[in-house]
């Protein structure tokens, strides 16, 4: 079994990707895989299983969980509030 300790690699940073020491390339790979899963309406368990296969350490998997939760939360907000959808489309939902 892998060591599952999440470690702040760069605690002085204010960006979670940098704090966890995840490369931009790996973050992009994780984000694309999650986007693909969300677009195909894959179950959360399937998405997490697939993303865990490309993660090399616990920090990457933790970041994937944070990203998925954030994306699903925003999607739920947009789906439940048409005005939120307009704000998101206009760039105001960030």
C-alpha cells in the first residue's frame, strides 16, 4: 500500500497546486480527465478511480479531490440557479 500522507511542499505559496508541489502539467492532466468524466456524466467513484490511476503521490490525488469537489459544486450551483449560469458565462462566477 502506498504512503497516503499529504504534505505541504511549498507552504508559503498561496496557490493550492503550488502548495502541494504538483506540476502544472500534472494538474492539467488531472483537470482534463475530470472534465472528461464530468462531461460523460460518469459516476464520482469511476472518476476518482480513473484519476487515481494517473496520480503518482497523495498530493496529486488530494488535489484531484479538491478540483472535483470544486467543479461539481460550481456545476450544482449553476444548475440550480439560472442567474448563476449567466454570471459564470460572463466570467463573473469566479
